[in-house]
């Protein structure tokens, strides 16, 4: 399975659209794309997960790294449009309490 | 004499026959010659050299241009020969690495091995199967003199060697806590600090920790972001998800863990698992938790160990015997 | 036992060709077969290329050597470049800093019969390789 990463550079706002699956095979690619973005002060990185239909714990690991980097570099990380299955993972692991997740917009069906 | 000189004669004969008749059997012999050369570590440039020699024997008047062009080919093949030798060395190295990993896996099994205790009035079943050689799942039982049972089920994110190494750390921290201190929420708080201090930022561990009091049949438990298990209530013949709150281990240093309690009645079952069970996939389809429970229900009347093994075999077969993730399932049956 | 030394300076890429050619001529004179001539030329090519890429300038020496019952061609590649800090790493297959498909030093070792490196960080490198004439 594949993960498609589309970065839209709008200066202080970087929007990242993901499509596909985040697992042990695609997570390194996501990490490589995401980390440099959050390592800039005052930037807001919005990750759109509407088209991510599967994510395993390796994917969570990437978001935790990104979150830690964001804290260190004083940028902001925000996840939007999570599908239920993906959202559940953030819920179970308690990560929804420390990652900014906009769950008013739910992705997928 | 060089070993390929011996072959030159044969090569020339076969080449001559082929030039005259263009028959398939000569080509078959060429194939044999090529395989034999590989067995004897004969490099491509040497084969070309044999060809040149044979050709010169057969046609002493070989045009100068052809001779030069064959030399050109020989020079070109030198680097291919080197690449081939390099490939051989790397292949041998790969074999060595594989055997080293399998030794490490054996060692992990010994390090992390846990015994399944016998507790009066509790039937315990447990399976844990790695998707690859090394297991990133872990379960551990401890008992104290009052016959209380401590149960840890954990899952390290990621698979393979890094996960296995992290797991050994968890096991030894667990062992280092005093035997009298088996309070689930405090154990998780302590472990969280250990993991937070020691592990790479993108690595984390989920864990369920339970303490079963044999006297009162109460199970106290807390969870660090672990995949929720199930509680089967025999009286109402229903499954309940064991919902808990708690951050995964290793993300923030000051996480606290809420503690819960279940009182188990006769025939009740506590089912603990890792996401290798619930995230089980068949092709592109996920297995819904209803289906997991359906399978569990089918086997849960059996003795606990037999039941977990049958459930495992069911999912193993469903996934064509290729686990995508480490699979751990534990039954605690009253 | 007489030792006559010839030397080619490596300053620009074109000198690699000169170094190869000199090696091939010496090899031919000594009676090496076509395959070995090609191997010696390739080994020299690799050594000269390393000088050109990493040390910028250096020299390739050619020497006819003999012991009791055989003769050979000794190639010495010498430079005052940055040196090699970890020789074992450099001699590992699959480790190549040039990022290209170069055979690297393990390749040179395979192409020749004897091989030796002397190097210190910041103090240049001397590589010695010998090919013996097959009897």
C-alpha cells in the first residue's frame, strides 16, 4: 500500500494532505516530509487525514516525534478530518489529549 | 595450468560445432559451461578471454577489427566481474546477519520468557506470536505469596529488533519494582518515567497492567494507551469493552493512570489482547470487533489455553498464515 | 634484483588515462596475459581516480619486482590528501564515498594479488599493490 503526501506551502501555514495508509513501510516517508516542516518557529502545520483509511502505531510514532519537535521549535501541529478508525487510535492511546485534533470535521465514511 | 585452460578445449569444440550447425544441444552445453564457471568462481572477463582464444584457434586469420572489438568487450566486462564478486561477498554477509538475528531472537525468547502461574480458581490461557522473527508484544505474569496475580500485556510500536530491545528494558524495570508494590496505576507511572527517559522520541509502548486478588476475585487494572480488552459477563452472556483512560508510556514524563476494578463472577472471562488481534486484516478489509468477539465466543467454552490457541489459529488462517502484526491474546477465566 | 621506477603524476582527470596506459605497457612488457593487463589497468584507474577525487594531486609509481621464482608489477599510489580515518570501513564491500559505481579499494584488492594501505588522517595515503605474472 502507498501513502501520497502533498505539501502546500502558504508561508506560515503549511498544509499537508495525506492519502493512503500510514504503516511501517510508509511512516519513514511521512516522517521525512513532516519533521522539517515543524522545525520552523511560528509555523502552523495542518495535516489533513481525510483520505487516510489506515494507520498503525508506527504512524502514531511519527506524529509524536513531530509534536515533540513542534514544542521544541515553537511551531504548531494540527490534525484535521480524521476517519473514525484513525481517530480511535488517538483516543485509545491518550494522544488526543496532547495533540491538537480538530474532530469537528470527520473524514471518510 | 589455469583451471579454465582445461575448459578451453571443450569450449572450442562446442563453439565450433555451434558455428557449423547452430544446434540447440550446443547451446545447452553453453548453459552448462556458464553454470560451471560460476561454481568455480570464473569471472566474466575470463569467459570472454576463453572465447577470444577459442575463436583465434578456429580462425587464425581473424580480422584485426574483430580481435580489437573483442578486447574492447573484455575490458568492459572487468567491472561487471568486480560487481559480481562484491555481490557474492554481500550475499555471504547477509547469511551471517540472518544467523545472528536468529540467535538474538532465541536470546530474546529466553530473556522474556514468563511462566504461566497456577492460581486457584482462575484458568489462564496465553499466546503471543511475532509477525517477524522478533516479538514486539510482551506479556508477563507475577504472583506473590498471597496468590495474587500481576499481569502485564504490552506492545512496543514498531516491530523487529528495536522493539525487542525496548521490551527487554520494560521487563527488567518491571522486575526491579518491589514485590509488595503491585498497584497498577503506580506501576504504570513508574514505567512511564523509565520509558520517557530512555527511549527514542518516536518510540512508545502501550501497556495494560492488572492485579488479580484471588481472595476477593477482584481485578484492579490500569492502562497506558493499550488496545482495550473485553470482559465477558456470564450472567448476562454479554461482552463489554474494558474502557480505560491513560497516555501511552514514554510520551510525557508526568502521566498519571486512572485505576479501575472489576469483580469477577463464576464463568466470567477477562480477555486481554494487542492490536495484532483487533487490527487483523483480510486483504483490504479490517476485521470488526464484532467478528473478533464472534470467534472468541465460539471457542471460549474450552479450557483457557486451548481456547486462545484455537482463536489464534483461526486468525492465522484468515490472514493466509502471514501475520501483519505481532499477535497476543490472554484469557483469564473464573 | 634491479628496481627501476617509473612515475606518472595525477593532477587532472586526463592523467588517469596516462596512468592506465603506462601500467598496461609495463604489464605487456612483463608478459602478462590480456585479462591481467586489463585488470591491472582497471586497478590503476581506480587508484588514480581516488587520488584525483579526494587528494586532487598525487603520483602513481610503477616498479618491476621479483622474488625467488616470479616477477610482478608493483603499483604505488601516493598522495598528500586528507588520508583515510577508518581503513577497515573503506575496505568493506558496499562502502563507497564516491557514491558512484566505482569498484573502490576492495575492487583494487580483488584485481591485484598483494595489497597494502598506509594512511593517516590529514597525512596522505600510500597504497601498494602487486600483480604477479602467472606461470
